[in-house]
C-alpha cells in the first residue's frame, strides 16, 4: 500500500509513552494503526484488489510510513468521492465501534448508552447505533461534547456527576458501550435492563472496579470484554470484512461520517501528536485544517 494519509489515535499516544507495546508482527518504533492510500503492488494469490485501488484499513502499527504491507482482506475500498484524509479517520473508530456493537447483538428499537461519547469510538458508535435503529444515549464530561454528539444523531445525553448517572438515564439500556471503565461499571450494572449487555472497550477511568455481582445474576447481564489490536489475524480479518459489508455502504450513502478535528502534513506529526494529547477539540479548525497539505497527511481525531 502507498500510504496517503494516516491518523492520530490514543493507542499511538500510549505506545509512545511505553504503555501500549506494538504486537509482535508490527514495527515497535513506527506508530500508526490506520491508513488510507492506494494499492501499489500485489503479492501472489491476491484476487479482490488491483493496483491503483483506493483503500483504507487497520494495521498493528507502522502506518506512519510511506508504504506498508497488509493482507488483502484487511483492506476495504474507499467510497467514491471520499478524500484520503477523511478515509484515514475511519477504520480505528468505526471498526472498533461496529465490532463491539456486533458482539453486543444490538437490535433496532433497543436503547444504547455510549460513554465517552465525544471520543473517536464514541462518535462512531452514536452514528452506527442510530443507523441500526437504536435509541442512543450518550455521556460525556462536558455539555459541549454532548451537543456535538447530538448533531451526529444522539437522541439524549447527560454529564455524569458525583451521584453517578444510573438514575438519570431516560430508560434502562439494553446495551452499554463502556469506553471509560473504572467506577462506571458499577453504575452500568445499576442502570442496565434485564438481560442487558455491557461491552467493555476502554479503561480511561481505571482497570479496577467494585461490582455488585448480585445484580449480574438477578438481571442476567452479559459482560463482554473486547480488544482489537491483540487479536489473531483471522479475527481481525473477520472484523474488517463485517465492516466493509455493513458500514462502508453507510459511509458511501452519507448516513455515517468520520469526525476530523484537523488535518496536518505528515511532517508535522509531532504537532499532531501534541494536539491529540492536549485534546483541544475546541480549537478553531481554520488554524490547522488544510485539505491539501501534501501528498501525505495525517488526520487528528476528536
């Protein structure tokens, strides 16, 4: 693949801090989990792609490079008319969110709660939940993040306070996409509907929690832990194939879309990383947005 754009993810920041080592099959010193670009050459047996195809996808690392090698089933074709910069902001957030919602078996008409709704995975989950017919409720640390999530299709939202959030939700959720972890899990159990599903994806608030296991039994709750980067190759390929079949058509029709904070030349990778670390999502886009920065660029996600 000839890489034309990549993106800054929380995993990249953690890897740089030494807290999230790259998988054994990825370069340890070249970050980058997602890319958008063109097929530059084919290995033996490749059938579904051709040289020159515009593609995007996930890798274990190494996307901050001019070229990379990946399995043909780990790449999906970019919808016509979509820029490389926008395409590069999609795979990590949307594949993660879609895979988690699929494991939760989210159905139309159910209530979905998305924590950290202003994050990359959160904004993707809001849009996918709405597209799949769920009633989507989000939580975030600020009203501003809720307002932006509402513009993406969120039906209702709240800012948790010291008393928690379980008693303030509009309805018991059938599915909770847990991107925060820590003490949020205890509140999830209090709020969840009978036979509800909690999918644990992130641990922003910590990896430990004290839970009322009696609620797990009485409500017959399913708690699902998931991670994408460390899975076996076949699992990753299956997630990408499901994404291409079920999410790419939504992207092509404009029913869901990437959320990009700003676009910078790859030469400004350090500035993009600092921007991601500071999470200055309220920055004026005009200060950093450049739709044609160079032949290679990186997108900084919200």
